């Protein structure tokens, strides 16, 4: 059984190696995404200035006035100093040369435009490309599904790797703790192979909990149906509307809610849920109207959010009738959603201040180190086996 798991761990690691290097390096960068955005593109992400913020509907209308051949579909005002408007072409219209419009959230003036996708050719496209590379290998749904499968294998492999650190023979032998203690240490005075082996094993043990957290939270991002079904077996869990299959599409001649109506409905529904569930609304963050996806969303930061920035408290409603579809409360409502919120915020480095963000940045690099040591161990063992087979062949030929 142990030799089988060793081979399984080896081939799983080799199969995941390239993917883990990519997500590790890009994740290290994304731990400081806001700061890097401001440094690379201060025109898109300026410092906030005093003034009264425009509401999401007004910003959506301003974006559509600036791009008359397009229409707004998402408005996000969670970043300080900028409003990010997701744009798309109007039905039957020509394709747009942008998909994101940045506006000043106070006076609505245009800060800049961005067309994502493909290799970055401008400074503005660098961080969106890194984010897309981290989330979907920059190749769309195929990349997202690939990373979802890798995340699932990674999750299972965490348990296999932990088991393989236990001393052979199980728990019944004497001095088990003493023998296992060596798995947590790195011997400095050792061969290069032994040093790499100790680093791989001890590093995996010391980082085992964050490795599992990041692996399983990645499954929640990339394979939401699998994550939902698994979590619902153990906890009370409700998927947000974006993670559910879209409903049957409406008639083409039926118009979705206007931005003003969607905003008014979102505010009303959120206020009702605030009274019903006993939470405090701190500030609005987003308004999405997505008829093709079957929902509209009004999102705020509330007293149920645990992250340092942003928020996940949302109401989802029908984009045509305004009927409430679901309420997503990050914590304090359903156990499965509370656990998921902690997983997501830990993954996004949105907890515990600057020290944890530094840890997440370093953790991404440590994933690369663990991957590299695993490849080195496989390569050295493979070379040793090849040498043994060659020596045996030479002996037989004599």
C-alpha cells in the first residue's frame, strides 16, 4: 500500500508541477494586487479623494454615455479611488475595443479603458493578465477546468503526502513520535539529495494546513458544483447564484430591469435582509445586472464580512422582475458558507493585515520550492534506477 501511494504521490506531483509553479508565482504577485495596480497604473487606480461618491446606477449611465455602442453589465465601487465598469457590446452591435471602463467615482470622468485577453502589450494589461493566468491559465474555460482538476488532485495529494511522512510500520511501534520527529527537520550536514528530500518532506509538513486550505479553496473557485455537493454532505451550505447553472433564457423581446430600478430593488432587498438577519450595512460595493446569467446582484460590505477589504454580503434577484432569488451572508447564517468565507478570505490574503499578506506572498514561492524539490527527488531516483538497470545489463552480458 505504501509503495503504491509513493508512486501515486510522485506522478500526481509531476503532473501538477507546471500548474503549481504558475499559480504559485502569480499568487505571490496577487497578494499585493492593489499596491501593484496603483504602482503600475496610477491613472486607473489613483489615491482616493474627498467627495460624495456617485451611486452605481449613475456610474453605469455615465459609462454608457461614454461608450454609446456598448452597455454596462457590472459596476464595482469597492476599490478606493476608482469605479470599475464591465462593458459589453449591445445586442447586434459590433464588438467593442474594451471590456472594462474606469471612472472617477465622484465626478464620473473617464480614467481609462482596458481590453483583457491575450498577452499583455501595455502596462495596464499586466495585472489583469497575471490574474487571468492565475485563475484560468489565460485560456478561458478550458484553463479554469484544468486548474479545477489540478486543485482536486492537489487536495487528495495533501492527505497522501501527509500519510507518507509517517514512519513505516504504523502507530503500533515503540517510539513513534521520536521516529516521526525526524520528518519535521532538515539536516544541514547531508548530501544534496538528502537535503532536498528533507526540505520537501519537512516543508510539506510545516505548511500542510495552508497547503490544504489553498488547494480546497481552489476547488471552490474552479469546480463550484463539486464543492457545493461535497460541502452540503457535511454542512448547511447555499451556493451563490453565480455558481449555479443559469436558468432558461427569457424571450428576446423582454427587457431587463433598468439600472435605476435594479439599484432601488437591490437597496430595498438588502435593507429587508438586514432587518431580518440582524446585520449592519457598512457601504455598497457592487451592482450587477446579468440577464444572460439569470441574475442581478447588489453587494455590500456588512457586519457579517470578516475580510479587511471588500465584502461578500449580497442579494440576488431576478434581472427582469426583481423577485428575490437568494441572500448570501458570509458568516453567521449557514455553517458551510461561514467555512467557505474563511477559506476564500484566507486564499485572497484578505485577513490578518500585512503580516499575513507577506506570508501568502512567500507561500506562493514556497509552493514553487516544494515543486522543484519534488522534481529533483524524482530525477535523482530515476537516474539511480537507470544506472542500476544498466549495471545489471552489463553484468548479464559478461
